[in-house]
C-alpha cells in the first residue's frame, strides 16, 4: 500500500515543478503563489483564523463539531491541473505565457497582413499548431496519469470511528475529515496528519518510516500525547478533549499546539512534532495505533519537499531547440536539467567535511573530570563514567533498543540511534560496562558494572538547536532520588556555563585545575582530528525544579512564541554546571578525498571549509585533505570583537598585498590561508566589514570557517554569490546543508546515512565525495562546451538561412516572396536539419574523460569562457553571412541570363545550403561516431525523398509558378551536382582552412590534450608530464561556492560541532 503514497508524492512534487518550469518568467513567484494559495484554500471560510481548533467527531461534541467542520477540507486530493471543460483554454493560456510562443504567434498574425505577407498564410500556422498540439497532448497525458494516481489514493481504505455505530468502520481516504479517529495497523500508510492518542506499545511509542517524506529509511519514534497513554483498549467515547494547534505550514519539522481537557479546560498538555504522524508515512513495528486527524487533504508539507530556487542557466539563449538536448540528460542522475550548463562554470564551491569522511564514527578517547585525579578507580567508573556516558545514552533516540530472539543467557542488544555519533557513544559506554538496556519516553534502564540495573526516570529532554549549541536531559536518579540535569555540547559553550569559583577554597582550585586539564585534552583531541564534546551536570533541589517546571510548562503549551519561550526556559536551566568530562569521536577519511581536493585546486578552484568543529580539528582535517600545506602561512581571526576584527582584517590585507607586490620571489610565491571562527564570522558578515573580508579571502588560497552554524554557512554562500557576481555550487549530505544547497546556483546532494534531505533539495546526486571530481571536471566541462557550441551553431544556421531570403529580395523588389516553396522553408529547420544538432549536443566530446581527469587544468578553459567569447560569436555570424553569399550567388552567376524559373533556382540554393549546414557541423564536431554519419545521411535522404515526392505530386500547387518535376529534372542534370559541390566547397573552405591552421599553429589546450588520446600508453604518460598549460595560482576573477555536507569535522551531529564543515571552492567563471 505504501507504493501509491510514493507515487502520489512524486505527483505532488511534479505539480510544483511544473509550475516552476512552465512559467519561466514567473517561476519563483508562481510556485510561491501556488503554495500560498494552497494554504489559503485549506480553510473554506473567507477569513483565516490564527489557530486551528480540532473537535473530536463524537456525539457529545456534535453541535460544536458541526459548527467548525465546514471550515475544513476533507481528505480528498486533486493534483491535476485541468478538467475536461477547462483543458483547452487553460493549456493555451499556459503555453502562451512563454515568450517564444507569443513571438511565433505574432509572426503568424503578421503574415496575414497583405503588405508584409512573406509566406503562405495557412502553411505558416502549421509549425506553431504542431508545437502547441504536441505539448497539449503531453500535458493532457501527464494530467490523466495524475488523475488516475489521485483516484487510487483517494479510494484507499482505512478504519475510521463512526459515532453512529460506535465502532471503527472502513472508509475511503477521501472521506476522512478533521476530527475523525483513525485506527491503523502495522505496515499501513497514514492517510492524514493525525495526533497520536494510543499505541499498542505499553510505553506509548509508535515507530514510523518517513522515507516517502524525507528519504530516510531509519525508523522514527513517535510518542503518544502525555496523559493519553492507556493500558487497555482505546475508547473514543471517553475522549473529552479539544485540540488547538497552528495552521498548516510548509515546515515538516514543526508542530505546535496543546490539548485541553474538557469541560473544565484547566488542564493543558503541550503538543509537538513527536506527537504528530504525517500523511504518507508507514507504521512499523507497532501492532496498532489510534489518532485524531488534525490536518486533512493536500498539506503544504508536500510542497515543501519539492521547493526549488530558480537557477538560470549560465549560458542564456533564446533558442528553443536547446530544450530538446537538455531533456536527454534526464536519463542520468540529474535532478534539475537547467543546472547542467552551470557545472562547467563554477566560480566557487562549499561543502561540509562530513561529505568526504565515512560516516562510521567510533568512540576514540574520553577525559573524565573529577575533583581530584587521585580518587579511586571504582569511584571514577561508577560516578564520572556513569554520569558522563549516561548523558549520551539518554540522548540517543533508540527505535529498537534491544532484540532478544530467545531466552538464552546471551541477549545481544541492537542499538538504532538518530545519528552515528549517538550510536558511537552508546557502544563506547557498553565497552566500559555501562550498557543501555532499554529506553522509553519516560525512563532509561542502564546496567552499570557491579551495581546492576538502574532505571532513571526521564523527566524532560531539551533538544539541540544551533543557537544554544547544546542539548540537555533532566532525569531523576534512582539511588539518590535527586533531579539531575545532564548537558552535552561544544566546549566553547559548556565551559562558559560552568559554575564560577566563589572563593579560594581547595575544591574551587581543584575544579579550575580540572577545567584547564580538560581543555588541554580537548585541544589535544582536536589536533588529532577528533570531534570533541563536553559533558556537564547540575543537581537541582525540588524547589528549583518545581519553579523551573512551572515556567517550562507555559512554554510547552504556548503556540505563538513557543520557540522563544522554550529557549529562555533552557537557558535558565543550563547554568552553574559541573564539568564531567570530554569525549572525542574519530571519523575515517573517504577514499579519494585528497586526490579530489588536489584536482580541484589544479583546476584553479579555491576551497573554503565551513565547519562547526573546533579550530584545531578543522585545521587537522584540512591538512589531511591537502586543503592546507605545510608551507602555507596561516592567518587567524578567532575570539574577536567587532572593532578588533575590523582592525585585523585591514592589517592582514596589507600584509598579504605586501607579499604579492614584493620583489622577493620567495615572498611573492607565499600562499596564505585564513581561519575564522563563528563569532568573528558574525562580525565579518556585517555590512561594514563584508567588502574587506571578501577582499582578504580572495587573496588566500584556502579559507576555513570553524564553529560556523548552518545559518552562517548559507550566509557566506549568499555573500560570495551576490557580491562577487559568480556562479556557486553547494554539496552536502545532511539536513543542515539544505539551506546552502538551495542558495547556491548548483546544489549537489550526497546520499548516505544522514538521510535524503540534501539529495531531495539538490540538482545533482552523488554517492561519494570523490565523484565530485568527475562531475565537475568531466561532465561539467563537456556540458558547457556542448551547449556553448550548440548556441553558436543555431545562431549560425538561422542567420545563414535567413540571409538567403534577404539576398533574393534585391532581385524581387523587396516584395517578401521566396525563391522556393513554403514547404521547404518550413521543414528546413523543423525536419531536415533538426536531428544532427541534437546528437551533436548530446555526444560530442572535445577531450576524453580520462584525459580531463588527469589534466584538471583543462577545466579553466571553461572558466574563462573560451567556447563562448564575443569574438567567437561575431566570427560565426560573419561566416554565416559569407556562406549564404556563396550558396546564393554561385547558382545565380551559373545561370545568369538563362530562363530558369524561380523554383528551379531555389532548389539549387536549398540543396547546397543543406549540405553546407550539415558539413559545417561535421567540421565543428570534436568526436564522430557511427550515429553522427547515420543521422546526417538520414537528413539528406529525407530531404531528397520529400523533394522528389513534392515535385511529383504538386502539379498546380503554387500558381502561377510550379514546382512540378523540378527536382527530377535537376537530378538528371550534371550541372546540378557541379554547382552544388562548388557551392559547398567555396562556402566551407575558409572555415576548414581556419580550423586546420588554428589547430596546427595555435592549438588550444584541449586540442593538445586530444592528441594524447591516440598515443600509446607509455608515450601518453610522458606527454602528460610535459603538458604544462598556463596554471593560474592566484585567480581573483571569479569565485565558485560548492556547499557539501559531511560528518567528519563535526564534534556532534546535533551540536554546532556536528554541523559538517563546508568547502568553499573559488574558480573563474566557465
């Protein structure tokens, strides 16, 4: 049953994407408008309330339910764009939103004006009608498929509680309403967004699979609303509560509301995303669940999955024929076709280091803090170790904590955590005899050494957020019955939250020594490339806990400003902490990462690393990835205020420029690398310091931004893109990389254990970071060169063909008539010369993939737009003028003074032009295969077959002149072949000679590299070593941004240190 849901999801995505593609001039606005319209249409009333009130569909609330239910939609979905009545007018309306269609429609109308009539009226309408008809048929078939999928989804069955029959009955999905109780079994798909009220699990837990929403295959744990956990079967008639929640929105990770007990209304229970089951997810590992529907129908959640920022092509062209070529790329791993032309012109790239490390972290080291290092080992293991490791255990979201297939003494525990980092902490704790045995929403059971099993009451969880840069849990200790707060996060945050020394007592001195020693070990771990975390605790009295709980309850039950109130509540709790220790987690570098970074650098790409890790960790990773070299001079901007940051930036700019302008060769060749932390980056991103910061970074070979939040990463990408006017590319593998991917011109998602959010938001998808090298250096280069040459060719072909008609006007008194029949004019571009350019645009390769990989310097030819210069464009246009002169006047002077009629003369010109256009493409092709020859042969064959058929059948088609038997007569005349050959040779000779001399005397790096492909292996290796194109070591002409996501450089996946480091790649425009 899950498959129809996935189909429907793809349909929902295509609705938004079709809005984006069909309205090219209004893509972003129209998609936004459709989402806003969807949100407005969620309510049937004219006014949109601020909050949604959900009343259960029960007899006791019948009057109130009937009053509110009319305002809400039912669960029926409709993703189709058309109906039988509005298909023709609406489809035409959408098609004529395209500027190209309006232009051709204007030409059709213009041709009906007698004074400017150039073609036969009826025939000129055929191409436009053919295009409109084909697109309409395509749109109609797609919409019909949507209709069938919608019908399948709407007629799925689910169990809905009937207030009349007092039991659950089967009902279609489309008939589900807000306020209905839904009962689901294991492996059933959730029909609507519903609040979880009951689960067959005794702990009130439900596991769901969300792969249809976010692509993640690991199970998510949902919890029954507090106070609704029942030991027996759920009785709907006893449910006497009203739900108030926020209106539907496009944030899939947010849900706010509260449940109010009736009739008193005094008791309120806060609701969050952990209580919400989203439509399209699948119930797993849970026998039965019951929930109440809060949102029905097509919610904005689905549109949020397909949201895409409009990314225009680097090469702009009005040639509609290029779309045929772009569509061919849909068969490859490309998620956004319009982005293919951007790959060859990256100015910069950003990516978190988690993208180039294996996301298989393992616990490496731990430092336990104790008031004295002379304490007994038992005390350390049962006190510090228990408290330190238990925090990591309690934080882990364990979907299936234990699996004991039999009752034997060996019970192997299987852990499933939200992140690999959490799993690493739990496995490390188990290795130190601190085993997590089970976890429920209310308690955690841990087996600690010789103490045996202990069950901690889990009171509250304060999740991680990028502002606090930490997370906390509140538990009740089973032995002391005290309320404890365990906090884990980045050391830069935790150290500031420790309780200050009140006096000069011996204990305070020991605590300060412990803090300094822990910081020493943290720095040591970071220098070793480990991702570090600090763990601290706090003991609360019952009075302090009760006072905090009261304010926290108000925050949980608030709707409008819940995030702000929860933040303030967490800040009040996480103070005066006691340091417990620190941990270090190691990741392994992925295969091929240093080689990839080195190749990108050789391609004149400048790399930034944006990471949430400590400065030492980021530097260590940079050296391991060859981002930094030991000869580089490091410039550091860390722990600064606004004024100091500005002063140091100016000082560093002066220092760098003094080296660049120095007469000393050693100073001139000195490379710089900039390291800046998140706090200093906050100042550098301010309006007053932006230009100085960018000027400094452009002089540095590498830039490392450590302790950067996900928001700062996207701000850096946007800053570079907007201020340096360059193309940007982002690559990431996690949800925290989505904003960077969407901000950049080209987004690349890496599929992995971090889920599929990055992939679903990206334009391209890869499985490993090393594939970035081939994607950019090979496919990016090919795609750019192909599209650039295609644009030039289409300009050339149209200019040449139109000029033939223009030269004829001098001999017909500028009457607008043509020297050939209208069918030839229409079909020349539409049929005879349409297929070869498509094959050329798909298969042409100027250099082989292996050569492009071993010679990354070739990528720079695209960065400088060698294939699409203004000089190249005007040379092509002048060549088209010349070739049109040759094709027109050679037949003219051959038959000058003869009695040849107009259509006989035109047949010479059209035939010669066809061969010239096709052979011109052959000269410009860099690689030829059998398919090139085949399509060209078929084009020529199609032309002659049609010409012979037309001249044989058209006895009196175009009076007073006639094309009857003209082609038959020409093909029997040797002069016809001689004139055709002469016209072709004269027209193409300059182009052919130019290519020969240019390739022999002034070969481009690509032409030199192409010669390597035909050399023997040993000779090829020697030639590659001698291949020394002009490598730019410091290029400030353009800047590429490629965000990527990874886990290696993060201290914790849920902490700022966990936000993967990001590489920012700067290269010239291609």
